[in-house]
C-alpha cells in the first residue's frame, strides 16, 4: 500500500511538471510583432533623422529609469501592457542594434511615429524574417511567425494629413467618403500582406476619437469641443474597418483578424473622465498653449505633477494610465469593443488548439 501511494504521488508530480513545462513553452514561444504609428512606437524613430522623436525628457518620466525610452508616453504604451499579459519581455525596436540573436525570438516592434496606412509596406518584416530564418531555420521561423501575435494600429495620421495639411493632395483628390473607402481598401491590402507573410493572429485597431486630442482642441476648436471635420472622418471609418475585417475572416475561413474599437473606449473616458480616475480629458499633461496642445513636449513645457489623473500625456498621445485602459479593453473587452472576440479569448482558444 505504501509503495502504491508513493508511486501515485510520483506520477502526480511528474504530470504536474510536464504540464508546467508545456505551459511555459507555449508562453515563451509566442512572439509579438507590432506595426503602426507613434501610439505604439517604442523607439524606432530614435534611429531615424526625424523630429518626430520621444528621446528627450520629460518623455519616460514614470518609467523605472525615469529616462526616455522612445515611447510617446510618460511610461508604458499599449504594446507594453500586452507584453505583460503574454508574460514576455517587451519587444525591441526593429532598428535597435540590440535586436540580435535570441532577442529575435521575442518578436520586434516595427512602428514608427508619423507612419500611415499609405506608407507602411511591410518591407522590414520581410527582412526580419530572413534574419530569424538565419538563426533558427526556415521551418522554425515560419512556425514562430504563424504562432505569434501581431498588433497593428494605423490610420490616424492619414486623416490628420488629409485635414490639417493645407490643400493636401489627398483632400484635392478625394471627397471624405471616397477617402475613407480608399483607406479601407489600402488597409485591406496591408492586412492581406501580413497574412501572406505568415501572420495568423492579427489584432487591428481603428483610429482614436479624431478631433478630440489636445492638439486639435488647441488649433481646430473655439469652445473646447471636438473638431467636427475630424469627427466626421472617424464616424464612418471605424465601422467600415470592422466590416472589412469580418469580410476577410469569412473569406479566409478563420478568425485571423480581431478588430478593437479604440475609438469607443477612448470616447468613454473623454466624455466621462471621472469614471476612469481622470480629472481632465482635454488638457495634456505636457505641452504649452491652450489645452497644452501646441508644439512638442519638451523640458521647457508645462508639466503636470500627477500624470495619473490626465488622459493625455502630450498634445497627441495618451498617458500610461489611459494606455492601460485601452489595453484592458483589448484583453477583456465585450463585443461592444472587440470583434469577433477579445484577445484573452483568442489566446485561450489558440493555446487549447496547440496543446
């Protein structure tokens, strides 16, 4: 009897270890790739000759090092919170010289401030895959990409350029409804390009509430209300994006693409900031002029003492707290915000299928 109990105990221990090892392997194997603009850039622009950089104080003031990281935030951005949920280290910028060897297995961030749907070609992703294949072989590289989570957020800059650049080429070429349809068609091409390159779990966000960030309140609004022209753009764009993604999934016969309604969640805390712990959703923490919405966030700017109670960090970008609220929607949001499911459900289903 004693030996039987000992054997049973030993088997339970072995099974527990096997399950723990299997779970750890699955979590460790999921790479994370990020594409998009300054909302998700984590330092690529530090390596480019551009003024669109977040490499000087007070950016990064609430990070552990209290130094700039290249993120357009006082601390974490949305991909950082998702990396936390994946139990993985944050991805490095693709242009970082540290992205070598085993660091390639974690994934990479390809986002760059200022980019839009119309100038994101995916060329760097192809180059990354070649480097990954050189490290682990073609078959393993393809598996890493197919099992990875891909996060993409673009579109806001395309509308800013349409409206805020005087007599822009796009505004002369397209009416607003036609421009929205054109952007959706180009976004579809971009998503299909990611699919062709092996991506099978792609999280896609729409724009935020165009016209409501402090920069636009400062330059486009006389009374503190969201700029009407930009609001008109976001209205049709985001629903059409969801429809396009649903159509792609039907065409592919699988839920490859997940749509996140960032506009609705951001509207929630803009219209009712107190419900989310904010004292203001109009004034940026760092900036100057009306609503702290003019110019860049620099060491000479006005700087709020408590970033936790501001929805916006600088004239265009959310604070770390606001980014956390958006990330929580992505991870756990209801069908109001996530279609056809939230990220937690997607990853749980995928883990079951892989075990």
